[in-house]
């Protein structure tokens, strides 16, 4: 019987990693679609109205256009957030290509989708290219107004933080393939003796 080549052993984790990459991208795309559709709804349904209470003062709907970052900080330097968000999105795609863990794939996908949709808002929404204002409409008490992308980013970061705390690696350990190769090298064919 012919032993499988080392390339066969190496290609298995590589194929699994590429599959997880596409899952990460798919999760990101779902976040982008959910965020953009909810923003389209908010702009069409909430324009011209004040705050709509959902859970009294705790949760409501209120349309605002945010030129800054979280809590409307840095409103005068929107272009900086555009650049930073673009760099973060590229970095997340680079990490996603190397992901070997389902938990990391889910967390990265959520954060990637949130970053990508915010990057699109900064580039394409009024008032100008690269200085777009992000549509926020989910009001949390009198504390913060956010959107679906913000929820995805927060949940994704929490997942990644827990994965890191639990010691779950970003990439699957290569030890399994190395162990298989070691076993193949140690096993001598019938009728021969190891030196």
C-alpha cells in the first residue's frame, strides 16, 4: 500500500482554512446587507420624526447622521475615520485568510462586516466622498445611538476576546499534520527493518 504524500496531509488543513475564510466573508456580507437594509428603512421611515419609544426610555428609534466615531467623537475629522476603517477592513481580510478556527471565523466575520459597511458609509454617503455621515437609529437610553453594524462589531469583539482568553488559536495547530508525518516515518514497511 502506498503512503499518502506529505502534500495530501498539508492540503487538508489548508482546504479547511480556505473554507473558513469563505465563511468569514459570508458572515461579513450578511452583516453588510442587514446593516444597509436597516439603514435604508430607518432613513425612509424615521426621517422627520422624533424619537420613537420601544422600551420606554431604555430603547428607542431615533434617526441621526453621525460624522464622527462612537459617541460622535471627532466630528471634524471624518476623513481620518474613513482611512482607519479601510485599513482595519483590509487587516481583517488578511487575518480571515489565515483563520483556522470556527470561533475566530465567526468573530472576524462580524467585525469585518461592521467595518466594511461603515467604510462604505464614509466613502459614499453625503455630504462628500470620503466624508460620509453614518446613519444611526437605535437609541440606547440617552447614552448612545447606533446601528446594526455597531451591534455586529461589539458581538464580534466579545467573541474574539473570549476566544483569546480561552486560548483558542487563530490558526489550527500544525501539530496534527506533523504528528501524522512522524508516524509515517516511524512505521517501517513490512519485510524491512528500521536502521
